[in-house]
């Protein structure tokens, strides 16, 4: 009886693990599937992301890419299969528990406060993860520490000089970079990017690729991207989704040369 309480109830109060299990992939998807009614949006997908990996996910519209991110991040419950994060089976975890473990994401559509400054947007994002976020008051020193971390991050990514600029006054390309900076506020080890170059001009896309290539090499990145120039400039390996299935995975050169990919993804016969 006591054993049953200890093993089932106590862990609920202790919360989810906060540390990766050493030696495990950042992310391991095992037979992951999601159905919406009769539609298999993601189907029996196996995928691994190791520390420092830069992996792209490509595929035609409706291939299941965003759905896949929603499964990895816990927005949607899976239909079957497993999401293992840093060695922990996180399939049934809430999104915030996954973030605490070191996973962060950005969205396909812009998600910033346009009338707040770069710094204020970042402070809000960084504060969101703090245990004290619901406190009515807090010590001045905790703001100091938070501010210091945000400053450090903005300096690292080259935005410190624009910290007081309101988001709406930044270029579209800069706004998309700031979204990624917000994703870094929680100090992730795995970053999921959903089309970081969506809607950018060619010049802005090149800047985005350079920006991503300057991020900490230890950080693992899983990136959905339609813009092949950006994808090929940033990632080392690519997974190709088609109707929810992983049809090919390999280095950028292998994917470029793959007849299957050319036929199915690029529509070449
Ligand atoms: N919440 C939902 N309810 C029902 N069907 C959905 C839902 N979300 C996605 N779908 C369907 O699942 C399939 C995969 O959609 P998803 O948005 O994951 O594709 P995608 O690869 O991200 O496409 P895009 O390149 O256009 O962003 C589509 O057929 C879509 O209509
Ligand atoms: Mg999508």
C-alpha cells in the first residue's frame, strides 16, 4: 500500500525531471503517429537529434511538419508512439515540463509584442519560465539577475544596441531573429524552428542563415524550412516528410541527389 503511494503519488508532487540523462539523444521519436479523424498527419515516424545536430525537416505543404512539432512540444497528444527527450519518456508531459528539460520552439507565424521593446519582449519570455512567475512581488535582485542574463544573450546575438527599439520598428528579418532570441531565453539545449525564413526577402534569408550559423554549436537545432537555400546553408542532415511519413533522411548532399526526393518533393519525373 505504502509502496503504491510512494511510486504513484509522490512522483506527481516531485514534478518532472529537470536534467538530461547523459549520453542520450536530445530527441528520439519512436513510431510517432498522429491521426486527425481519418487523416494520418504523422505516421510511424522514427527520428533522432543528437547534441549539436543541425537537422532540417522538409516536405510539401500539408506533409505533417508543424503537426510533428506540435507532438514534440506537447501541444497535441500523440495517437501512438513515443517522444523521448534527453533520455526521458516525455510523451505525456505538459509543454512547460519539456521546456524545463531544455527544449524550446518558435512558431511559423510571428508571436511578438509589437509595441514593446526588444528587451521587454525578452524579459517577458525569460521570466515566463521562472518559478516565481505568479508571485505578486519579488526581490529587486531577481530582476537584476534576469536583466543581466537577457543582456548577456542580446550581446551574444548582436542585438544589444537595439534593445530599446520597439519590435514594430525592426525589419521583418530582424523580428524573425528576435523570435529565435526569445526561444533562447529559456537556455534550451534543443531548439525547434518552424520556418524561420518564412516571408523573408532573399537578403534577409541570407542574414537569417548567418544568424543561425552563429548560434552556440552545442545547441541542437531541428528546423522546418521551405527555403532550400536557408536549409542547405544551416543544416547538416535533412529528413523528408511526405503525407506524414519519413520518406528519406541523409546529409544535405544525399538529399540533393536523391531521386526519390526529387520525384516526390520537387515534382521532378
Ligand atoms: N488541428 C488539426 N485538425 C485537423 N487536421 C489538421 C490539424 N492540424 C493539421 N491538420 C492536417 O494535418 C496535415 C498536416 O498539416 P501540417 O500543418 O502539419 O502540415 P505542414 O507540413 O506543416 O504544412 P505547411 O508546409 O503548409 O506548413 C494537413 O492535412 C492538415 O490539414
Ligand atoms: Mg507547417
